[in-house]
C-alpha cells in the first residue's frame, strides 16, 4: 500500500529520528510551522494538499491544533492521525500526560522545532516592542502568559539541550518563570509509522470519511 506522511515543520527532527529508528522511510510533506496558530489556515492547507495526494494511505502526523482537523474529509485514501490535542502531546506521550504536567507546573512547553517557527513568545514580544515602549510590551506579554509559571523544555533527544537553554535564557528572565526539562519521546510517531493503529491512540478514517469531535473523545 502506497503511504505518505503530512506533518508540521516543527516536528521535522523528531520525524527523521522516528524514521531512522523504525527503518520506515516515507515521502513527507511539511506544513509551515506558523499554521498551528491559525487553525482555519491549517484546515485550508490540508484540504488543498488532500486534493493532490496520490497514495492509498496518509499518515497525518499532527494534533487537533485548535480544532483545525474538525470536519477534515479524507480523499480517496485511508487517513490515520494520532489522537492528541497538539504536537506537544504527541512528543510528551499523550494529551493526558501533558495536561497533568501543565496543571501541576503551569508549564508552557517549548521544543527546538517550535523555537525555529515564525511565531514564538520572543518574536511576539519584539513585535510589541516595535509598537509600544518596552515596559508596556512586557506588561502585555505578561498578561498573555499569566496562566503559566514554568518554561517547559521538552527533550526528545534530537537536538542539543544546551542550545535550547541558551535560546530560552532571555525569555525565562523576561517573564520571571522557572525553567524545567521534561522527557520527550518519538515513540508515538514511530507507532504512527509502523502500526499497530488502535482507536485508543489513533483516529482512523476510511476513504472519504470525515473527522469529528467524537474521534478525539477519551484522549
């Protein structure tokens, strides 16, 4: 069966690691990382890509991402996607595990791939500084992330952590947050590549079926 993968650019190093670990190398289309903050644009981008798919199966290696997958309809192919709310849950191991950590530590999670994206806290802060003075910009960014108290660095073993520490030093100081490292994994991506695909961990759609909110119950 011809199989292709569609995933987010923020997961590129983890996808490569998973393919190396499993020996399962597939054609991959990477979506621009900024789309995960714009669900409607992500939905449109996926819909457009599906029109061009020439395969029997699509492994959709992304999470719900702000309900961007709701209403997405498979083309003339089987579609399999992890049952997670976002890509961070995919790397941490599950939505429930990420939620428990978030609740306990009030953590805002960061990966090396996320920092390479076009929209980060620092880029947002610098944009605000261009519009307002630094003091007001800091107040605004502080209000935006008032529910968090920890910068959570997710270590999937695919990028040097000292580099991630260096790149988040200013951010941690700026917000006055604690910084912690949490273990990440490529296991979920590896299972997506190889199977088995059970309905506890994956959304499985036959050709021309549509993803609904019920597909993500119990994740």
